[in-house]
């Protein structure tokens, strides 16, 4: 998929897919929200406003209050792409979020997901 199409994906459409993936693997919505808030700096209300909005991923990340500096520690492969090798800054943020959700769904401990 071309980058422009990925950037135009609505966060409100992606969030339920992340939630379904997490819940189907025994995780909770609170855990998913914690991971997203850690990465982006949104508080609970801010995240829910994003879920309720029509914002695309580009806007979702542009409006993020504080992208976590430890996000650079997220490494590995998601969707056949090595996260640390992604050059485009926005695409790397998107892939980082995907990787964190994958780690959550795979049962990784929250402390490890949040790079503590």
C-alpha cells in the first residue's frame, strides 16, 4: 500500500481493529489504551476524542501531545517490515504503533511493551 493511502486511514477505523486483536488474545481495552497513550502522550479524554473523530493517521500523530522518546527503542518486524529500518518519520510512527499492539496481543508484559 502506498504511503499516502496509509496516512489517510482514519484512526477511528483502525482503533476497533486494534481493540479486536487485543481482546481476542485476552488483553483489555485499558491495556490497549495505555499502550497508545504511552506512545502518543494523549490522556484518556484526548484518546477518546481521537477515536470519536474523523482524523486520519497523519492528523492523529500530528496532534499527539508528546510522542514518547523511548519509542526509538521499539524494534522488530511487523507486517514483514523491520520497524527500525523505516525511514519516513510518519510511517515509522505508524509501524511502531502496530508493533506495540502486536506485542500486546502476543502477551508480552506491559513493562516490556512500555520499555521500562
